[in-house]
């Protein structure tokens, strides 16, 4: 028995010496053989809501929308010593684990384009990253009970998000995906009863455990959600209380690994396919449990890390991505993290109740010299719903980000014809430091009242004499563009037999009408306004 044990021990040592440690890597493929088939039928890849968003903003479908080739996945799975942990259609890649030898053997497969090891020293021409582990701060959820609603309102009034609410833009008709570490008790706490009763939680998924139970994991995601959707009568209101939500878990709180980047990309792809409008992420990656995988500041260029590359593609699909800048401002690593470094991501720094930058808020610029963070919101002594279900204060850009997410969602609700790029650019331009940005504050604190007023004026100037609708064909919601000098339209929808199916008034403050209950087919829509009548053919899918 001792001889067998010694032999086993020497075998393990020999394997380690021969480079047999398990590594993380991404394997990229050359193509997608079924690309033309999928592109000919987008509904096989995306929901109708997602297709409608692409149509509204004239975003074409392309190979990134096509799923990873299943036969490639199966062949990779069948290779000796290889474990497949995640996949990305956007990057046409799999996240795998195996020994360096087994992973490199995959290059013998004709459909494999390249391999990228998380340990860069293992890549051709790669370099070993710094081994000194940078201890990354997490949000300190040091709760103190305080039911002073006057203080709680500061976080929305600071950015003038309350003006959007006063104009009846509260997130209705908009969908937000929260990608985080967990959402325990969202299904039970009173602060979320309103969104439960109104069916505002559309679903979710735990990508870490591959489970449909998303009311689990670390309560960080629950606290993040609370700043957007929490509601306690006369005590607490989130920044987009009438939005709808998907809750996705990609962060494994028990460890820090590159796999979490890949799981985030999976979650973002799912959000896109469902037609989500805005994604909030209060996560960031710079260091890992295995220091060989650590990033350096030079990697914070928006195009190196897997997660930041995925975030850029997410933006190209028409969504707005809002991300916490990070809480490293007081540490030796004081820079932003990925994916907050991505060019198209709106990265959020944290200020206190007076608008002074919080010391922990991470610094920019990116390693290639771009302004980051972009803008700021309250993240120091900010009001949230705690892990006990009560109102409390906490700290972190993790909460500044969702506060901003809610306001942006309400703004986009008010101006749905604006693209994601137009919305975030206007938010930046409204920043208190737009003309003189700083490394830690970026463009400063935005003013949603000024953005709303400017866009309103522009909309009035661009109005035509005739109302229009979009999208058309329609699945669920019709959006109306109002004519000049009209604040309401009388809508009558009749079927081809002349039967009236809908008769309703639409007001400029809420230019959306739901017709999901109508059967598919062709209808005639009559729009009456300013003593005029216009008739439009409408196709219901």
C-alpha cells in the first residue's frame, strides 16, 4: 500500500512538473456553418422584442447573432482532458479548462482559429502578468438603519431624475437586466412586493450554477436592484420603479476566476436575445485567485479583456450598458476595472450626498487615454434595501451605477426614437465637469432635467404635421411620434371585416400602446388629431 501511495505521489509531482496543471482558456472558431440559415430567419435567434429594437434603430443582423456551431461544441467536449464551461456566440468562442498540452492540441482541429490562455505567459509571444495579488476592495455593506426619506431622495434629486418621474416617465414599458452576484429574498421582501404584484420581474437565470433559481446567491445583486426598483411607501423609491427586470447571476462570490467574465457575456447575450433595453453591471475584474491571470493597467484599454469585448458587442446590438467604475480609488490599484474600461459602456463613479467624489471611487483614464469614469452618482452613504429587508445606507460605485441606470431608463422611455449612443452622449454632455473632466470624476454629475428639456425642444422642432408609428410590423407595443401642436391622438383600430378592435386615446406623455392581445393579421389604424384624420396599415405579428 505504501509503495502504491508513493507511486501515486510521484505521478502527481511528475504531472505538475510536466505542465499538467489545469488552465483556463478561450478557444475561438473560424466560422459558423449555419450562418445563412439563421440570418434568413432572425426569430430563430432572437425574440420579437429584440428584433423590434434592431428594426427601430436600423441595426442589421450579422454573424455575431448566430449561435456557436453545435457540432464544434460537441467535438471540443469529446477531446480528452477538456471541460467546456461557457460559450459566446458574439465572440464565437468557448471557455474551457484543461492542461496546457490538451488545450494546445485543439489547434489540430480544422475549425479552431486560435486559443487564448487566461495566463498570458502561455500564449505565443505572451508575458507573465504581475504575480503580486492586488487585493480588490468590495462594497462594504455596513448597514445603518435610517428611515429618513428626505435623505433617501437625495440620490435621485442630485441627478434630477425626479424630474423624469414628475413628467410620468418612471420606466414603464422598458426592460432592464441586472447582471450580478445574486438576488435572495427579492421574492419575499416587502420592498419588492410592488414589482412582484405588478409582474415586473420577467425572469432570470443563475449562470454560475446553471439553475433557473435566481432568488439565491449573494445579496449584493438584491441591494443593487433595490436602488432601481425598491419601493417602501413614503420611505423609499427607486429610480425606475415601473421598469421590468431580468435578474441574471454571473458572479461567483466564493471565488474570483476568468470564468465569471465568460458567464457575464453569456448573460448579456441572453439579455439581448430577450429584447432588454438597458443592462446594469455592478461588477469589475482586474485580479483573480490565480495571480497568473491578473490584468495589468495596460489591459484596461477597452478591447483586451473578454468581458469588455463582449460589452462592446452588446452595445452594438442597440442596448445601453451602465457599469460601476470600481472601488479602488484608495488602493495601490486605483484604476477602473473591466468592463468599465469599454468605450461604449457608461461607467459610473461615486460621490457623497454633497456631490463630492468618494475617496474609494476608481480613477481613470483608460490605459489608451480615454475619459473614465464617464459620470457620477451618489455611492457614498447611499440608501438601499439591506440584506435584512430594511432601509439602510451603504457605500460603493455598485450603487451609483444602478441609480444612474434607472434615470437613463426613464430618459430613454421619454425619447425612444433616440439611439443608445445618442442617449449616453447627452448624459455625458450634461455633466457638471463636461468642459473640464478629471481623472476620478470624469464628466461629473449629470443633469437629467436639462437633458430632458433639450431633447423635448429638439423633438418639437423636428415634429411633422402627421403622426407616425413604429415598429411596423408590431408584436406587443406601438410607439407613436406625435405631430406638431398635438398632445393627444384618438386611436381606432379595425380589422379587415370593419370591426372595431381598439378605441383609445394616446397622450404625448405616454406615447406607447400595448396590442399584444390582438390576433395576428393586417389592420387599419385611424389616427384622429387636431381635427385631422390619418389612416395607416398595421401588421400585427
